[in-house]
C-alpha cells in the first residue's frame, strides 16, 4: 500500500509529497508484534542507485510474498523535487537535506518535512539509507558507520553483502544526517554507498538487495531465498590511502575501478590540454584495491582522484575484522 | 596599505582565483574583516569595498592607532560570484560549511583552511555573512553560543540587535564558530540584503564596523554612538508560518512593530486571485525577519518576530 508520509503545499498547483510503500507480511514471532525494516533513499536528488534497490527489493518480495513476515517500508524519494530536477540539494532552498535532520517542527518548511520523516521512521527495527556516490567518484559497495555506533551497527552491516565496511572517524557534521539522528533516537540505521551519481549499476543493486534479504532473514522477516553473501573487509580510516590532485587539469586514469594496484604503479595523469603537457603523474603509494575512482575528469588542486584500500600488512594499515 | 596574498587556486581554463587581503597599519593583529564566501553576497562585497576605501583614507590621515593592524579580505569566493552561483561552482559546496578546512583536503577544504590560517590570530573577527533562508533581516550582529561569545563586545557595533544562536551540528562548520574556537572574538554582521545593493544599510554596516574599531582603540574616528543593542536569543524569536502555498503579499517590513492579530501578510490563490490566507501576528512585537520572495510554500516562515518588543 502507498502511504503519504508528509505533504506540503507548493506555491502553484502542486504539493510536495514524500510517499512510502508499505508491504505487510505475516505476523512475526513474539508478543503480537511485527518486525519492521525501513529502506530509504533519494535524500540527494542526483543519487539514483537506490531506485533500483527499492524496485528490485519490492519486486522480489511481491514475487514470494508468502515468505514475508513483518513490515517492510520503502521510501524511494526523500527529496522528490531534487530527483525531479537532478539536483543534489533541495531545489530553491539550496540546502543539503542530509544536513537538516532530525528536523524542526517549528522551523522552515524542509526542516518540518525532515521532522515528519524522522517521526515516521521511528518504530523501525532497522533502517537502511541507500546512497550513490556523487557525480565525481565511483565507489564500490560499502557500508559507512560512524565510530560512535560501531558496536550496535557492525553485526547488521556485515549481513549487507557489501565489499567493505568503513568505520568513519566521527565528524561533528555527521550529527545532522538522517543516519546519525535515527541512531540517536534508537533506530539502528546503516548508510550504504555505491556506484556513481546519476547512474544505476544493477550488479551493485542486486548485491545490496541480496544483502537486505539476508539481513531480513536474520531478523526473522524473510524466509525466502537469499543469494550468496560475501564477507566484507572492515576497515578504519587508517587503512585507506586518499590520493588527491596536486595540480589542476584533466585527469586521465590508467587503471580501472576496483583494480588491484602495486606500490609505484602509474595510476594516471593530470594533463594540461591547452599546452599539451603532463601536469602530474600519479603513482600508487601502496599495494591495494582502488575502491574510489574519479569519473569526472576536470580537477582542481585537492580534488579526490582515488581511494585505495591498503592490503593487510601494509605498514600503516589497520584493517580489522 | 599593502596587499597580502592569502591563497591562490588555479583552474584549467580560468584565471587563478586569488584571495587577497588589504592590510592597514602595522603591529598587533587587531581586527580582521572578511567579505563574501558565497557568490551571491554582493551587498557584503560592496560593504567591504567601502570599508577598504574608508580605511585607506583613515590610514593616509594617520588615524590607524600605532601598533595595530587591520586586515580586510573583501572576497573569498570571486569564482562563484563571476558565474552567478551561491556555492562553489564545481560541486556546489557551501564554503561557509567547510571550516576549519584542511590544507591536505579537498579543494574547498584547502581554500577555507588557508583563509582560517590567515585570519585566526586576529583579536577581533568580523564577517559579513548571509543566512540560509531567503529574506530580509533587521541589521544585527550574530554570534554563536560557543562559550567564548561576548555580547557586551557585540554591543559596541551600535546596531539595533545582537542575536545569539545556539549552534546546531551544521553550524560547527561555519567560519564564525571556528573563528571563536581559535579564540578570536568573532562576529557576523547581517544587513538586510544579499544579492542586491542597499546603500543605506551598507552605510550603516560600514559605520558599525568603524564605530567598533574606534571603541576598541584600533582607529581614531568620530562617529555617531549608534544604538544600545537589544540582545536576543535566537530561539526566543516567534516564527510565523504560512499555512498554505501561493503568491505571497508581504505587508510589513523588518524593523516595524506589529500588534497581536494584525494582518501582516496574505497568500493569494495563484489561479483565481482570491485571498487564500491572511497571515496574522500571533503576538505584539517587532519584525526581525521577513520572507521576501513572491511565492511562498505551505509551512514557510513568513516572519520572525521579537516577542513583546516595541519600537
């Protein structure tokens, strides 16, 4: 069933509506309760990977609905105006929606909308917030967890069939995200990141759907089939090498995304097209796997070109499992 | 006066973006004044340009106090200004949400890191800023409640109001918050406009800064004493929301007094022209903020009122 989470009148002949699809299964075991999982996506209007995840998850659940227990809520577009206009932020307000949670009932209109979303999500046993990368960098499937919630979230995260789990150092600004707000309110919320902005990688999407079904099976919400589940690498910031542009120009990578690279290997160049010269040659500072690769070629000094997941045993690396 | 190069960022197909400061006087780093970090803060750029002009005159007349240095950075983000964008052109990042920055970080982190490094040792920091909501304010000085804020000092600008805001997580990435954390007494000065010039409020802002610098013994200048500021905690402002969307007809300006029940705005049906909603004042008070866009959403803040204050 389709439910409207919040509606607000726009100036001319239209309402802003955030809707969800509620799928009801059989009653879960326990004292008369239904388990509930919520899948949210589309906080950033230019991130579309979650569209396929939501569609495919609902399709598989409907196909074997007798195997579903409890409640699955799917929120495919928390920022519908952003999605409609291919705009990362909330159009007109120019605010990053993932910086206004938990919202404010007495605040500006989008702060009120954010507060309504939070209220609707309360009561979920688990929430998964699906993001794409932005339009600049391609990412492998990963769960990002703030260190603050590591103990609680890691067991859930390991079920989600991602390539890696990144235990992020906590930045204060994370406190205004949906995930942080929900975790603070007692709803375990995981952030899944993958692919590239404004695109859909169905292979990645299928992996995440398998992972969500795997998590649901562990929660007793799903008795149906689940694909093969991979074991993610669980890594700290210190196991990741950031490679940034030191010069401006056009970035031409010489390796592909997810490539295994060796220390000293040439990974790409930054060229000056007007003067036909190489501004910078980028080499690998360590052995490892390129899990982030820049796709948008124009770069300024400081632009992120790659992130390398260092191989275990690397001097300063600290992977943990 | 001499020019200080703060930071340069190069682009493949544009001239470099050079962040420059104008330094007046010699000696202790007394005060730093910073202009727009967002591309639509044209009024703020105008105010800074007028301050540079005035400080040049004062320096030529020997009116900068001995042993004091003043730095004015008229603009941080001229790249965005030149292409009509509020945020950083490449990735739409808000530079005023990237402090304290990082010299090893992303492009925008490097810019903000270099700016903070250049301004952090000044005793007083004044930023001409803009708010995230579109609209007009009464001129005021705004401070974050960091524990280091000093409203008595903010009073010395002589503007009608001083607003103290309890920081939310997102505020921790602003210049004001991080400047205060560096032990600079940091103030944000807001006038009524952003992307258009209002000469009257620009003159008021220039006068307020010169008054402050005079009172702190940094310059010698005769100016009007200004206001004894009214100090407000931001959460004490009364928000007046519209209950419907449509064409918006504003009826009251910032700074004007309203009475309980007075009609202060109307939402007009965009198709049929009738009045969809009369927005009324929920309290007596003075208008601190007014929504100025011609359209309004259901739930937008049409006004913020200073509860039970009279002109």
